């Protein structure tokens, strides 16, 4: 079957994932952040690095849309370079390094999510105890916007919502205490994932853009 030409308002883009990740401040960073509307294919890059103080923890994620992972390069990872994985809609997430304390180990992976073509889309982030009891879960609406909007700031929903889930979990020891076995869990190592930093930085840049463009809009109105 013939492949249709790309939409004129959403031309194909390209970037080097290696260069992109040198400057990224978060895991699951969209390579093309403007393209997140309905029907969009959203490739997101993540870099895990080993180190003597490295700690990534473990959480679970559920998405009504499937996600595909492609390992770009690795050293000491559980999945080797070139591995392609279709993740179950409910899946565990960690750094996937054999030894996170090995400073020479790393994993550079691109995880691609398809935004739903129609209907609602939802996600869930949750934490489990070793006894498999769910400690805390955070569900959120991830339904994409309907149309491409080139000049509108639109953060990829998974990032701030994942940050919100981890921040709530860390802030309340009751949430980190298992109701089944009584184990009290340590706070999730949120800083290693960069979600909060990215969310704060994104919103600051959005305010900066609005402050710059507001005088221009006022000038046109006059």
C-alpha cells in the first residue's frame, strides 16, 4: 500500500539522539516535543548511567497505548544494542543495568509511544512492595490534543504526572508503608529520573516565551 505524504503542518524531522541526550535534563525526553497531538508518533530518549552512588529504584507504568523500545547503545545493560521491545501495556520500569554501581555501564534507549487516534487515553504510575502489594498509584488522563499547534507550549503529559506521583509517594510515609507486610519503603529516587527538574524548567521557559511574545501581540492589536 502506498504511504501517504506527511501533513504539510507536520513535516518530518530528524535529530541525532546522541547529541540530543548530551543536553537533556530528564528521562523519557521527546526528541520532537512539538509533535504530541492525536495520531502523533512520539519517540522519547532515556539515558541511564551507572555510578557508585547510582540509584534508580523501580516503579510500574500502565498505558492504554503500546510503547516500543529500541536500545541505541549499551554497556552492561540487560538488553543489548539493537534490541527492539514491545512493552506490555502494564510494565515494570527500572534502569535495566546489570550493575548500576558500575561507572562504565550505560543504556541509551528510545521509547516510542503512539498517541491515540481517537477516544480517551490514560496512564497510571504506581509503586509496589516486595510482597507485591500496591503501595500507591497515580492515574491520569493522557488524552492528546486534537490538532497540531506549532506555537503552543505543550509538555509531554507523562513527565509532570510521573513527577507528581513520585513526589506524593515520597512526601507521605504512610503511602510508603505496606498495608500487607508493614515494610516501610525508602523514598523513590526521583532526582535520578529528572522529571521534576524538567517540569519546572519547561514551565519557566513557557513563561519566558509568553513574556517575550506578549508585547508583540499587544503591538499588533494596536
